[in-house]
């Protein structure tokens, strides 16, 4: 599925992969996020942090009537306040989607898949 936008010069079509990459980049920029996790860890047999080229495995994009809904699967750093980190992810993802792609996110759901202790 893709998001379609009509402009005066024609149609712009963005795939969910592009949206997932923008969402993943925004989420990993937030302090307290170690990285992205797979949304289906058992099926994908992935139990580690996803790299930039695999952000789409940690993001689910659903089209709605007047925007999109996004699910973000993250791994949080030990010692951070999970609720605060998750709220920051929601705000940054919404902001980046609106400024970079011109897409409105109706909801950004953050799922914490794990907590990691970072080496000092």
C-alpha cells in the first residue's frame, strides 16, 4: 500500500517502506532509544537491534481516512524513563512525517520490545 498525494504538477506516491525509513530514523534519534526491534521477533528469528536498512521490519504503517497510523517497535536504554522516551518518540515521528513527507500521522503507537544495558 502507498500514500498518494495530489499536487498541481501531478501525483506523488510514497510506499510504506519510505515512510518506515523516515519513522525509524526519527525514532532512533531520540535519547534513550538503543535501536529498532523486529515487530515479529519469533517469525523473523531476529532478536537483535535492526540496522538502518531494516527499519521497515520494526515499523507498521496503516492507511486511514485522513492520514496514517504508525506502530514503532523499539528497544530502550536501561535507566531511562520509558514513558518519557516513548512520548518523545511519538512527537519526533509526527514532526518528521509532517515536515519531510507532508503526511499526517493520526496516531503513533510505541511498543517497547526490550531494555538494554549500554556499556560505559
